[in-house]
C-alpha cells in the first residue's frame, strides 16, 4: 500500500470484455498486481449477442456507457487510464513518467491500431499500419535497450500497451504489414509472459474471432458501399 492512498477494496469487479483493448489493460493490471477480481462480461455494443441485456448496474454507474468500469467497495470508476492509476497507485504508486508514457501510448498507438482493423480500404489500412509501426518505433526508443518502459519493473505503461501486443497476430491478419522493431517484439514477449500477460493473452480462438469479426465488417461495408 502507498502512504496516503486508500487501499483498493477487493474483490474488484471489472465490467469489461476480452475484445475491448481498454478492458484488456485493466484485466492485465488486476492480474499482474494480484488483486482479487471478477469479470462481469459486458460486450461492446457491436459485439452483443441478440437478446443481450446490459446490466442495470453498469448503465447506472458508467458515465459514458463504455467499458471498462470497475467497482471496488461501493465505488465505481470508468476509463482505462484513471483505473490503471487507481490500481497501480494503491500498490506502490505511479510516477508522472509512467502516467505520461501511458497517455502517450493511448494517443500514438491506439488510434492507428483501431484504424487498422476498422479500415475498409487498402489505402487507409496502409496508412494506419504505417502510423502504428511509427508508434512502435517510439516504444523501441523509449525502451532504449532496457527491459521495461520505466525503471526496473513493469508498470502502468506496460498495462497501457499490452492490448496492442495481445492482438498483434490478429492485426497482422488484418493488414498491419509494417515491420516491428526487434526490441518491441521482445518487450511484447516479456509482457505476455507476466502473470497479467498470461491472463490478458488471447487464445487462438479469440484471435480468429477478432479477425473474423473485422473481415465480416469489411465485407459488409464493401457490399453496401
Ligand atoms: N477512453 C475509454 C475508451 C473506452 C471505450 O472506447 N470502450 C468501448 C469498447 S472497446 C465502448 O465501451 N464503447 C461503447 C459501446 O460499445 O457501446 C477508456 O480508455 O477506457
């Protein structure tokens, strides 16, 4: 526990879903930091099966009706980066540098990553692929030959980036063709071998489901447009 920071009340409930990269950040952190937690599956709107009923509790407490949201004790918190700050903050703290890198990853890598799989024409997919490769080059720079982004341990900066690593194989299948620096590939392997990484990692079936969903999305767009 960190002085002055209220301990997180366990078990934590995560309202989230494996296909949501922001939820993956939070589940990585919960498992990595050894919190007791449960996942309450709330698929994103586009992935909801017919007849799915969104939990009242989620609708009542999620200000934007977005996953992830956590409940700890009687309190609710939404938005992945503030949630990471809370979870890491209560276990050893977060430095301004860790927060800054997590925000930089959010701003530089997530847009291009989403751009790759939501891309519907080759030109846009290629642009998003190049922008994602650029962001990962920035990750290699930040690593600067070290094992972790900040200091000697994985931090919230790793948690912010892990969803990119989790879906790398799927991104490859959906048009992410640019090269990834060796240092980043090794960092990805290191992150996914952590306790949090093993929980966050996708199975082959999830990787295929992700690719299938976006291949179908593209085919529908092509047919309608
Ligand atoms: N800034 C938010 C973004 C969260 C977000 O975009 N979540 C998506 C799912 S991946 C969502 O819940 N969208 C609303 C919906 O699907 O109805 C965060 O970092 O947590």
